[in-house]
């Protein structure tokens, strides 16, 4: 049992993060697609999703907490009729950045025109997980998966991006990077660059929700991930893929392959524009856990439930509270789950983490993965080859 009340780090963390630096706000769990990798199994809306007035109040509360970066997502956020109203409120508030993540199937002329007029500062991330209808369909699809349906969905998304770019909207692309579509990353990068996207963010697969049914197909064994990470890093160092960015669930996935290959870590950080939180002096002086879930990050889902990070969404063991029964500020400051995360140290994690030679960079791996693998926030991230099987593959 971790004694958070006696933690020497908790007060420093509370002073450092008076509110979450980044928040993912899920407007609905409803979705018109049935993506294989979806870590929250979107499809049907949750019971008692917040009405418009409560969502607008929540936007104000997040801004008042000092949130610097807000990402609005789902499900598919544009299934809500009031999404433009919510985004307009968020974009009107000063001092933070606002992004919406969409599957790109709702880019009608009317929607695009409303976004241009009412949300001109908005960043829009469109999910594009393949360069052809067939490759796209492996991850992102409707339940009816005939060849004609595959082509229709792919073309719908591509034409929506093209129209949005031509209208002047700030369009970025996301790519769910899995073992199954790794060989299509560069082709997808070329596609979205040709369409006018500002960059492509490759988001490494996290096995949660519906994705748990596809772990063997999608999760990288460590040796395959290391080869992928090194190949992409060398390409970036050579000047290729200049607008490719990378997101990983845990810092070891960035640093371990580089360290093992003897690569220049600081140069890799610069070209990827990535740094472990533990590489930031203020953060590292406040604790030894590298995962910022519940420390700098927070997730609020459509029914008002609050979680430390979106990768823990729906797991009752990580529930922090609900905005219908407690003020968001109260949840942020008093939640037992958040206190547990903020009081955690490397000594509380598996012994291998404490003795690992990159723990000053990684800080114990992903707490979300630990929760999936062991049922405990203080468990091991068993996808790490130093903790999992010889391949670092759990399934």
C-alpha cells in the first residue's frame, strides 16, 4: 500500500501542477465506425452523457484550472449536434490550444463552413490509418466491410480532408501505428502530405478496449518495435519524413531502442521534438515516475467521469470522480486515485524498474498498461522487454 500522505513528492507536484496541463475531453462514446484498434470500444453513447450546458460549464472549469492544451474527441465528436457550440466556446477562451480529433466522415460543406467561421483557431486532427481502401479498412472501418464499402469510406475521408484544407482549416493527420500497418506508414505520410495536411502523427498502438482482441496482430514485439523506431529515426536524421511526429505510451519505447543501438539520444529528441517528462528539471525534482497520468494529464468522458488519462478511460479502478457530483477542481485536488499516482515512486513498482539503467528517462513505464496487465496502478508495464516475455509481447 502506497502511503501518499507521507510522500515527499506530493506537495511539490501539487505546486507544479495546480491544474492539468493537458486534458482529453470526450464529448460522446457514440461512433459511426467500428475501428479494430479502438482503446475505448466506441460505438454506442454512454448513459447520461452531459447536455450542452454542462459541457460548456466543463469547458470553463478546465480553462479556470489552468489547462494549457485541450483535445476534444469521442467516439466521434461530430455525432453530437452541439459540438460546434462546444468548440466555439473553447476556442473563444484565451491562453490555451484547442484540438478536435475526428474520423473525418462528417466534413460536409456546412460543417466546414461553420468551423471556418466560428472556430478559426481550432486544430483538427483527422485519423488516416492507411494509404489505400484495403489498408485503411484493416484498422478503421464500418461494420459492413465489402470492397465497395471500403472504397466509399476511404474516399469520404480523403475528400473531406481535401475540402477542409482548401477551405483554410488547420488539418493534421493521425496514424495508429501497429505491427500490421507499419509497412504502410510512409505511403500514408505521402498521401496526407499531398492532401495538404500540416503533419502526420504516428501514435503507437495501445492494447485496450476493442484493441485487446487484436493484440497479436497489432502489438509490436520489442525487437520489431526497436527495428521500426531505429529505421524511422535514421530516416528523420537524414532529412526524410520531416513532418512525421511520434507518440508512444511510455518513454522506454523511445529511449530503449536508441540506447541499445548506441544512437545520439539528444539528437533524436531534437528531431522528434520529444522529451521524457523526467528530462524536465521541475518535473524530475518532484518525483521519479515518468508517466504524467493524473499529474499533468487528465481525461473527462462524456458522462462526466474523470480518469487520469484517456488510456485508462472506463476502468473503474482508475475512476477519479464524476463532475455531476463534485466540482472538477475538487476532483483534481482530492481524488484518491490521483493522490495515489502523485505519491508513487519507483520503489513502489516492480524491482526491475528500480534497477533499470534507463529509469531516469522512463520512470517505470506506462501506468495505463500496468493497470491492464496487472489490475494495479503500481504494477509492471509488461510490454517492456525488461519485464515481459522475451519478445515484450503480452496477449
